[in-house]
C-alpha cells in the first residue's frame, strides 16, 4: 500500500513509456477533486515531444528532468473555456479580473495535487517545478496559451529510475493553530526549526554555500528579495497581458 508519509520527489526516469490510457485515466479520475462552483477552471497541456520539451526547458532554468522525463504536464488556470461557454449561451462573462485568476489558480492546484497523489499511487514518479510562475511568458508562447489562460504548475512524470529521498518537514505542531492564530515566540521558532537545521544534509548545504545559517541560504541565495520583486513584476505584467488584470 502506498504510504504518503514516505513520498519522494523523483528527478530521474527510466525509458519505459507512460501508457496514454493510464495517463488519461489518472487525469480523468482527478477531475473529481474539489472545484470552485463546479466550473473546473483548469486545463492541462501534455508534452511528450522532445523538441517541445526542449523549448519549454529554458523557462524551467534547464533543469535536466524538464527534458529527460517522458511526459511534462503544464497545469493552467483557464477561464478562457468558461468564458467561451458563457458567450455561446447568451450569458455575459466578466472574468477578466484578479479574483477570477485566484479562483482558477486554486482550482488548478487542487486538480494538480489530486493527480499527483493518484499518479504516485500507481508507482509513477514525479517532480513539481516551481519555476512555472517565474517565467510564465516563455511557457505561454511555447504552448500558445490564449487570453485568460495562465500556467500555474508543471509536473515532470515518468517511471522512477532512482530511489529518491524523503524531504524533511516541520513538526505538525509548527503549523497547527487551535481556534485562532497563535504568535510564534523565539522559543517556538527554535523548537520548530532547530531539528531541521541540525540535519547533516542541511548543515552541509549551509557549509558549501559559505553561509552562517540555513535561513541565510534562503534569503541570500535561493529566494533573494530583489529576484522575488523582479519576478513579481514579470508575473503581474503577464497576468495583465493574459487579461486577468
């Protein structure tokens, strides 16, 4: 039986192809996930072609699995389809706004995560590429996404060719708040984060990056404020171009 507590991100895949029938079955079953107003405000682009994967790769900082995975799935927030439906049924859509984007983005992530859970239960390996919203315009151009369609998440998918490792997680008490949000004291932060900081792999991560703390790796290297602000501007401009602002 599949144990979710032991799930691993898989970045290396075998040459074994993914049967289209299985993929479609998983995508179909995932449709039963929660959705805003039963509108299913998402679409998914299936990429198998090597040249198309190569065209998408720069948007994902050329991570190897973006081209080496048998299948790349791009999950998109999609209000284009619903808008066309409304217009063809004598209804007047008004979904060119940020609220509509958020509704569609939430729908998309719910669908994506449900699909991921089901795929892993079948023995498939996958990796979530958070780079999708960093370089959205490149993905839009490559996949020819129309107005009111925005890429939200990318999954590389295949049969595993590595064991992978279980990522560390914060203790459950770090994220649970009973009845109302409880402020974190310095003691709370120490209790929740010290075990993570003391893991050999994280201590090594700090050392090889010439940092003093693990937190500095995130603030000064991985998610630098200037980079976040610059990518935020790109994201907002892309949302404007796609008709959501």
